């Protein structure tokens, strides 16, 4: 009986982890561009970050607060992790769960950093945190860490 109970608990754990990992999706630059182009939101704030980047981690709550405070607006905050694909289940998913991130979280599935960096913004040196603001045909790229006030100011400028 104990073995049977353990087996069911084990299966429940596996399915719980699998179900949760669906909250962090792999995507490439083409898919990101399609998500933005075909999305129902009019404003996008796309933050590029990683679990190993201290300034990135420090500013993540600001993006959560921005989307929570502006949920009545057509705003989508997309958090795009630049962690290695191999770290999806070992680092990124547990991190997202531990930080209780509510925004859409993706892991960038690209093999050539210089190629995707240039496609996001040619001025990007590749350092993170970095954030892309998009509203209609306007795009603004900022390669630095934000305080909440700075993030809000950039958002309102669009």
C-alpha cells in the first residue's frame, strides 16, 4: 500500500512540474515578433533578463507592478529569459515559481546571440537587463536597469 501511495504522489509531482513548466515557453525571435504583431494588446514592454543577472532580478518586481497597476490598459509585459535552453527546467521554471511571476515568461530559443541581438535592436551591445517598448509603430530600446519610476516614465512616453 505504501508503494502504491508513493507512486501516486510521485506521478502527481511529475504532472505538477510538467503543468507548471508550460508557463515558461520557448520561443525564437520570429515567434516573438509574431506574438507582438498579432497580439491583442496595443503596448508591449519586452524585458530581456536572466536568472544569473543580479540587476535583472532586482528590476523584475517593477515589471510585475507595472502590469498590475495598468491591467485595465492594453499592455502586455513579456519577460524573455536569455538563460541557456538547457536551464529551462533546472533554473528558469523554479525561479519563475519562486518569484511568483505573473507576466508571460519565455526562454529565448536562439543559437546565435549576435543574430538575435541585431534583430531586436541594432544598437544593443548584448548586455542585460534590456527592455524593448513597442506601441503601434513606435519602438524604443533601453539597455539598462530600471527603477519603478524610470520604467513608468518610459511606458508613459509611448
